[in-house]
C-alpha cells in the first residue's frame, strides 16, 4: 500500500514547508497604489456590468421565445 504521510513527522514537515512558502509569498506582496487599485476596480465593474447585460438580454430573448 501507499504511504499517505498522515502520521507524525510527515505532517509536520509538510506544514512547515507550507508555512515557509506562505512567508516567502507574503514578503513579496505590496500594497497597490491608488492608481492600480482604481484600475482594477474599474475593470472589475465593467466586467460585472457586461455580464449583467448578457444575462438581461438572454432573459429577454427567452421571454420572447416562450411567449
């Protein structure tokens, strides 16, 4: 059978490795500038509006077809 490393040292080694990787990622993160944040917010808002319009148009088409 295959060893799943769920016991003792295997789990602690995996957990420690995961925490080290998390720490490395966390140290490379930076707070976005106001300009970057506004750009991401605008792009996200545009995407939400486009998806909403598609959904609305699809619902109108289905209502027209259904009668």
